[in-house]
């Protein structure tokens, strides 16, 4: 079998353990000493067992010119006869698994390979799929060197996924492939496209613009507070009561309202119970003032709310509320019936409105879960996640996303978060719940250490990441059947 798929490149040397094995390359095969190559170690003393690992820490050595030994050649390199040098290449193999050919199964590494065992680079990794068999296979890319078409396990998607990398590494392309594959195996996906250019053009037949989606009264109150720069601790309760009573059209509430609060331009029929209320800036301000006074607010507090809303919030904001006809539950139902909905958030320039829509859609999914008491198999893609769940900063949608990260897995609610950084960009409570992480070149050195706090990175170094090209990602965590980082080249969408 090894003759058909692999090339013999060297032998193991002394000092091996069940985790790390030092090897030396044959002189003729030193050009194949590439980090992240997959290798097989064939130890004759291990019956019916081959050791699978990955090459790390490639080093070029020479016994005469050593790094910590002074020699005459350092000061007189012209007398150095190249024919007497004996350079050689060594490396470490990080063992990932043991393969059992008789049963085509994968075992944990239990034995230390004997020095002198032959080492083979895998040139055609297709045979590995005979051994590595996920429960629910999806294919997002191949191993960079061996061409192994790695099948990830989509049954662990409900443990949440994080995608991290600097600008230009191909995060959006990876998300597109993941979405396509998750839909293929029966998942339902809602993409929140922050910029409107990454996913909206690609999934253009499944797009809903954010301006079509209505916002719940409590969320409207939060948006008004944010836009008007009103402290939530002081004004939040007043705004929530005012917004809810404004849209409720309750007869009892109407009796308590003074006649001047009703906009005379509104048709009486529009104020009947069950009819949608018409939003208008000055009408709402008058209603808010009356509501705050009825709740006993101080005159200065009432006046500040009136002035700030009038000054900071434009008329168009309230007019747009009238045009938002799709409810968040409509979005959930559409995703469950058609597998995919892409929400183009770019038409709402205010970040707080985008956050409000994310919050309401996720909250609608939770309401449906609580009503049906059954899982949904619904995945939320949070693009540019630093805008929605930043560390040490409150956002309207932060609690909804965090609740999904902590409790969503048992109810079939999953997250895919994409961002340039993991530290500072995303709340610690969310990144600690990411069961699978894809990472490429990172924007800051601390990011790799942060990932290592939650994942076994098996000696992946920052120097290795710096050499990665576009669409090249390590995948680590639960969806990776080997659980250790594997370097993949994301397939074309």
C-alpha cells in the first residue's frame, strides 16, 4: 500500500516519544523536507499498525559547522572545502494517530516507534478516507501537500465554529464553502452579511435586505437610546414603556392618553386595536413625554429625552420603521423552509440597527425553540463578528449571541463567527465555546496563544502561519476527525 501512495524519505532516530518523533531525511529526498507534510512511519515491530503524523521543525544541520562550536571555517570560509561537509536535514514528526490496515480503523498512538523505522511522505492521501470516517461528512478542502480530500464532521457544527485570519486570507470564501456543505447535509443557515459584498452577490437568489425586517419594540427602544445618546440606565425603562404603548394600540392605554398626543393626520381606523401603528417622529416624542410624566420622571429628564431624540435622530429613521414589514419570525420560517437566507445589512448604515436585527432574528429562533421544545438545526453566520460581540463592550445583540454560544448546542442553534482577530474582537465567553476553529495568518501574536488556550495546536507556530497563502487554513477541534490541526487548501466555491 505504501508503495502506491507514499515516498520513502528517511528514518526515525533516537529520542522518540508517543507525541514527537525525530527523523532524518535521506540525502536524495531533502528537497521534500516541507513543514506540514503528512507522513507515515512504518515500524516493523508494530504488527498491523502504521503511525500517521505531520512534519514540524525542519532543521538543516552540519557536524563540522555547528551553531554553538567555534571552528576555523567561521573566520576563514575561503579554505572550506565543500566536499568535506556533511549537511543533513532533520525534523520532528508530531504523531496524530495510528492506522490499523486490517480493520481500516484509527487508533490512539500507544507505541513509541523504534529508531531506524522508515518514514514515508504521503503523496496521494485519498486512501486516508478509508480510515477516517466522520459521522456526517462535509468537504471544504484538501490537505495542502498530500491532496487528501479531508472530510470534516458536520455533526459537530452545533458546537460552534470560529474563522480567524488577517485581511485577504480568504475567510469569506471559506464561509461560503462551509455554508454550501452544511446546507447539503440538511442544515439551515442564516447569514448576516455585514458589508453586503461578501455573500449577498454569491447567494443573490436568497437575499433579504435589512430594511425589510421589522424591529421589536424593546429593540426599537434600545436603538433610540443608542442613536440619541441617552444613557440606558436612566432612560431605558421610560423608552421601553413608551415604545410598547405606542405600538400596542391598547384601548385602555388610549383612554389614558391626552387628545393632543394623537396625531390628527392619522386616520382613526389606523388606531384601532390590531392595526399597525404609523411611526412619526414628533408624534412619538409627544407620546414619550406624556408617558415619562405619567411615570413620574423629573422635568429635566423628560426635557433631555425630548431634545436629544429631536436633535440626534432624523425623521427618516421613524419613517423607515413603517416600511419594515417582515418579522424576524418570518426570516426564521423562510430559512427553515428554503435552507438559506442571506440578510444584507449594508443598507442600514447605523451599526446599532444592524445589531438590533441580529438580536431580533436570533431571539425569534429561541422563541420558536421554546414553543416547539425541539431542535431546529439552524446556523447563524456572524460576519465581521467584532462589530456584534466585541470584548468588554455591550451591544444590543451581544446577549443573544452569547446565549446561543453557551446553550444553543442542545437546541440545534449554532454559530459561525468570522473575524480578523480572536482576542479583543470577540467576547471570551463566546470564543471559549467554539468547538472548531479555522485559522490562517493572524493579525496579532497573542491570537495564536489565545487559540492554544482552547485547542491542542500540536506545535503550530506563528512562523508557519506567516508562510500561508490565500485560502490556506489550519482546522482544529471537534469537526476535524483527528482533533489536531491539519493544513487545508479551501476548495473553489
